[in-house]
C-alpha cells in the first residue's frame, strides 16, 4: 500500500517541514521484520494526532500481499451493479426526506397491491417521481416551449398546479 504524501500535503495545506517524507510504503513504517507499527517512524512521518490514529490501525499478520476488496458485494469483487446501488443509496441518504426508506417501501407495496389497471399504477408512479411531461420538466430538459399553463394561461405549468391547483 503506497502513501501519497505529496497529494496529502497539497490537500491538507500543511507544512511538513522536519517530517520524514521519504516513506513511500506502509511497510516502511513497521518495526524491522514485523508487522507492528514503529512509534519512532510514525512520529517522524506524521503529526502527533495522525500518528496516534495510524497506530490504532490493526495490521493483519496472515496476509503478505495487500488485496483489493470491494466492500459492497458479498464476495469482495467489483461490479457495476453494486456501484449503482451504492451511489443510489448515497443519494437517497443525502437528500432530505420526510419519511424513512422502510416507510416508503411499505407505502409502494400497498400501492402496487391496489387493484387497478396497470396504466393507473404507471401514472401514480410517474406522478410520484415527477416523471410526467409537464412544461416545467420539459424546460428543464432544454425543450424550447412556453412554460405558461394551457388551462389558465397565467402561471408556469407544474405538476402540482396541473393536477390540483389550476382552475
């Protein structure tokens, strides 16, 4: 495992004058012929609070080589599907929401169980996800169109306005 000290220094904005920047691999920070951290090498390479954090990292005695492991699959191998799920979950978690993911799943299951034609299910889903071809959405996709509502001719055509507010 390589230490990217130059990149770290540039990103941290810190001046490492007096510190050992000759370390290029993690194994350079171990005591000779062991896999235990050498406190003097850590102190010479890192700030005290960083050295303390690094010293808490446990190093495996079992494996000679570092392995690349993708933590989002059961077998540790990378696949595009797991990346998509990871990114979708990250976006879901970062967007503010009034309900939890479990509540939403429960709600959608109930909605899908309602007996109605598939076109109604499809309309409900597109409405909830704001996927209807409203003028507001078309303009967001850079479609050159007049945004005013065709029913009243007064305000922008939005989903909420078209379904509930427009006279």
